[in-house]
């Protein structure tokens, strides 16, 4: 192994040794603790330390790194207190995730480290978003994301590299090729000779290096960093290395041919670097022993602090409270925003305003939010010059420029990840799903990254995802689905679904002012068929507050979206039946107080929604009413929903599919009960 010091001083070389040795000695201690039963699990990076340490040394302390579970050297080189890391690894209350996350599945904004999720690939596109933030702010910074050779098989790898190349982002993608993804060898993982060969296919440069040589890693990444920032381009680095332990300790190493351990033992990054420093008389046997003794004492001292913490005292209120970021934590200006309360039929409407269609109200809310928030970025397929599939952002490029109104490649997962990365650097982000149906290919990023990140390590995700949804336009199975129930089941998300132009504008503005991830469903069939009074002001409709559309005495109709208009149409056609209609507007969190008051007024409840019956939001509402309002009921709760089939293309089949076709039968069932 050849080491080249270049311009590094003896002091720097010795410091590199200390930083390389620290994670090795911590790991050796952790393996002892594992055998003693004092910790439950450990993912070892022994043999790979040079990559994490060298990469971190080559970056500035305020440049984000997206590590994985074999990158202890990132955390230690960023000088995170070791006793707090020990608390984290035990699941302690004083760790970085308050006992909510395991080993390295946590981050720290203070240290510019973004915590991973188990799906590995999503880290890469978060780095895209951070790099885009630096680019927009004209900062001389980049981001660096780790992945393993197994992770390069995931779609997120392709999407992240493609976006970085298309948008000319200063980001380094670092592949730790240790030969095995858990037990799967590289010959069963990919067919190219070297992973770095893929760089050319994405229009970027790449290099393969010895990942066990800390000076090579440091020098390469330092040079690549300068290139990425100067050229505003991404770069792919493949580091050849080897994992000297199992995927995690329980998995063992039987699947690895024994001779490989002998081969790679000779390439040990710590031993070889130590020998180099001894040969160059940078260190002596006495000084190396002194360093090891000092580190060993440091580990024991920090371990004593980390293991002395009391057991977690469970506090349910705190657990629920930390699912969402609080408004005051992020935006102190919110108190000045006008809050419009139109939650009751007799609430007076603002006098100044215009008659608008739903589509225009959404566009108006977007426009005003772009003016209110100079840090708001819009992203989506065809949303720039073309104006989006439904022309909601038409003309926005001329008003706000292409940096803020961004066309994206066809890669929903990467764009959701990039939105999170932008948010981590202080931007507000809107992503438009061209159709709500397409969200399935970005599902993981939404439900596992956006939704959970605040609960896991206190990082909020200031992201709004617009979801053109619903049937009634003859668009067939893949452009008509109502999939809001997928997300109502996910703690950490907020889900809104306006039915009127006034609510559409106010809820959209509220979504942008909320520091949490909001899924904003907008019904395509209502875009140009529904009009109403919309205030000219910049105003909010409160997220989480339902609206009483009209009072009634016979049946409570709990609904949202197109269901509101179906219920009103039915009420107007059947004046002999008094319907009490509630528009939920927000599906997560639900306004249970308004639901309960409606039940009190009638004693009979019909839950109406366009989504299919099984697993729909109506099932949750019906269950809650049965549990909490049973004494008020004069009949069982009835659900009126669409058929449990995909959405058919033929208009007549679609009409039969929709819940509206069964509304009269459901009402009559309740009236006659």
C-alpha cells in the first residue's frame, strides 16, 4: 500500500491516525459489550474506517454528509460526544433520538449529519436537495452521500445520480464497495466491471480508488470537492474495501470464502497507516502506544457516562407531541397571517374577493405564497414553461424564474428526497405529483423519510406535495385513484383535501406556513366545475378544522372532496330529508369535535367518500363514532364508498364505480332504520 503525504504536515498525519484509530477501538469495545449482552446489535465497519474518516476530513464541518450504518468514522470525526453516542446505541433517553431510533439511524443538524433509514438508497437524493440549496444560495459548498455496492442496485441510486447530473449539482456520491450486500456477492449484484463505469452513463465524472488508504481517500475527495464546487457538477467515487465482520454480528461470516479475510487483513487501513507513520518517523512505538492508551481511557470514561443514565421513563404525551414540529419552532411570523374561519354556515364571508374556480384559487394561493416566501421552490414534471398538466403554474416561470419553478425528470422518489434536502437547508418546497396515482413510486420517501424525520431526530420537513386526485373524468385506473387513505395511516404527515375554492386557497397557504410535510389533495373533476367566493387577501384556513356546510336534523353526512358536492346536490333534490353536512377538509389530523357535534344533532350518520370502501378513511371515522358516540346513535353508522375495484375507464362503468351511485340507497337505509 503506497501512501503519499503530499503537503500534509507531521501534525496532520498524526491527527489523521488518531481519528482513524478512534472508530476502530470503539468498535472493538462494542464487540466486547455485545458478547457481554450489554448491547443488543452492532453493524461493524472494521476494515472500512479509512473511507468514512478520510471523506469527513476532506469536507468542511458545515457540509452535510449522508452516512450509512458502517460509517462510525463520520460521527466521531465530526466530534460528536462519545458518551452521547453510547446513549444513542443503547436506546437511551439522552441519545440523539430520545430512544426512538437504533444505532446509526439518526442525524444531527448541528453536526450536518443526516440520519439514514433502513432503505439505504433515499439518502442519495437528499444530498441532491442539499446541493441544490447551496447552488441556489450561491454557496461554495457541496454534500456527500454514502452508499454500498448493494445500494447501487436500487432505483434511488439511478434517480439521484440522474437528477444531480441534469441539474448540475455539486454532490459527491461515494460507493463503499466491500464485496457483499449482506451475503450477496457483487457478481450477483451487477454486471458492469466496476461501478464507477456507470458515471459516464449519467454524464458525470468518476474515479475508483483504494478505500483502505486514508491519504488516498482524503486527497481524492478533497480534489473532487474542489472540482464539484468550481464546475458545479456531481461526481461518483467507488472505494474498494472489505468488510472484516458480518453484515451485523448475528449474521456471521460463513458465506465469505476464508481466503478473502487473509487477503484483506494484509490491507488493514489502520495497521498499514500506522506502519507508514512509524517508517516515516512521524510516530514512534512509544507515541503510538500513548495514543492508544489515551483513546482507551477516553472510551472507558465516556462509556461510564453513557451507561450511567437512568432507564427511559415513558411519557405518552411527549411521544405524541414530537410527531409534528411545532409552528413556533420554525416560523415566528405566523401570528401576523390572517386566519379566516368559515367553519360554520352562519360565519360571515370576507367582503372583498372574487368569484374563482377551484383551479384558479389554487394558482392564486401558490402565487401569493411564492411572493410571501422568497425561499419557496416549486418542483414537478412539466410545471415550468408548460404550466403543469392542469396549467396551475402557467406563467410562473416569467414571474419567479426557472430557479424557483423547476421542471423535474420523471423520478418522483428522487424529487421527494431532494425536497427534504432543500428543507434541511432552510427552504420551503412544493412538489407537484402530476397525478396522485404516481405517488406510489415516491411512497417510501414520503412515509419513511418525510413523515418520520422529526420524531426520529428533530429535523422538520417543510414540504408540501400537491396531489391531483379523483375520478369522474374518464381517465381510467392510473389517473383516477383516490389514495388519501394510504397517508392518513402515517403519523407525521398532515393530509388536507379542500372541496371549495376558498378552502383550496386558504389550506394551501396554511400548508406552506406549516413546518411539517403536508399532502394536499385537489380533485381534478372539481378544478373547473366548481366556483365560489375567494378573498383577495393572503389568508389561511386552519389545518385540522372541519367545516359545517349546513345544519340538519335527520342524517349527518360526514364527507370531503367531491363527496361534499354530491351531498349538497342530493340535499337540494330531496328537500324532505334534512341532511347535516360536514366537510372534513383535513383528514390528518381529523376534527373529532366537529364530527361528534354533528352526531349529536341527528343520531344517524352516513360517512361518504369517493375512495374505495375497504380500508378507506370512512372506516376509521365509523369506528371512532361507534366507540365514542354510541349513546347518541339511533342507527348503525353507514359507509357510502366506491366499489372495491380499480377505477374503470368507460364513463358508464365509472359512474357505477363511484360512491355517488349508491348515495340514495344509503340515505334511504338510514331514514327507514
